[in-house]
C-alpha cells in the first residue's frame, strides 16, 4: 500500500468519494482545493488517474527539510 495525493476536477462529492473508495481508504480531504489523500495499492494508481473526475493523482513523497 502507498499513500497518494489526488486532485479532483470538481468539488469533493459523496459520488467521488464512493468511486475512489473502491480503490482504498480516503485519509484526509481538503475541500478548499478539491484534493484528498488516500492509501491504495500501487497497482491501482493508474486506474485512479484515469477516472473522469480526477485531475491528478500521484504517489506521496517524503518531505525533506533543506538545511
């Protein structure tokens, strides 16, 4: 399982959450930017990216502080 960040082409609706929920667990939603985070199987990422209401979906990257 991997963490992903998803940006939608629309508002976050119950239909969108239901469609995404078929692939894994929605962890957090950010309605002000139509985005959410999920935990899914890596093999499902391409299918999520191809959903008609998804603008972008990418694997989460670890933030590293620059000193």
